[in-house]
């Protein structure tokens, strides 16, 4: 039965002129390429769409905040601006502390100078403890994970020292953004003027 269909297809193709057969082959090649494209780029497009949706959501929220700020009096706007400046300062502080950790190369100090390694790790823990207090109003879920990992109590708005204790395993706080992938997406967006 199957052979009859194949024979009919072969006979139909043989009865066509060469250019008609080439057009049929081209059509089949396009269909195969389309399926290949959908299988290869569909998941990537889904990933990008999800990220674009999240970005759109953030932009919408920022617009809402901006409208809210504009609808309030100057004193309230000044307070929000001060809060945003403080958060910006906090993030600059985070960057400086990341540099401190990277520049001290704890992984090398462990074997070269254990005493200094201990001091650097102690300093980093104190930084993390206090940043979890400072950043809590802006990133409560992330700071909760840190506090659980370090067995910290509710934060206070002054220096907190963690002298001892067990450090529990912590869930990943943020997923790392692949710089190459991000650059490609930015370039693609600029190219499409989205």
C-alpha cells in the first residue's frame, strides 16, 4: 500500500518538467528549514519574550512611580529622591566591596596568608550582614535569604557585627547575566529599533 503511494509520487514527479520539480524541491526545502528554525529558535524567542515582558513590567512600574511622584508635593518628591540617592550610594558601596573581595583574592590568601584570609572573610561577612539591613526595604526576598543563611535576626539601622556562628548554604540570590548574550540582544533590539 505504501509502495503504491510512493510510486504515484515518483510518477507524478517524473511527469513534471524539470523546473516544476525544482520548484517542488525548493518548497520542500523551505518547509524543512522553517521547521528547523522553529525548533532551534523557538525556545530562544520564548526566553527573550519572557525577559522583554519582565522589562516592560519594570518600565510600567517606573512610569507609575514617576506619575505618583509628580502628583505629590515637592517635599514628598525630595524625600523619594533622597531615598533613591541613598539606594544609589548603597549600590556603589556594594560595588566597592565586590572589588575589595576580588582584589584580596581570598582563594590565594587561604594558602599564602591564612591570617589575612581570615580577616578578609570576616570583613566580607560584616559587609554582607550590614548590606542585608540596608537593602532590605528594596530587596526584601534577597535579604531574607541572606539573613537565613547567616542566622541573623531582624535588621536594625545601625552597624551589626556577626562574630561567630554557622553559615548555612544559601540559595542563588541572582542569576548571572551572560554579557555576550546581553550584548547580542541589545544589538538585535537596536537593529530592529524596538
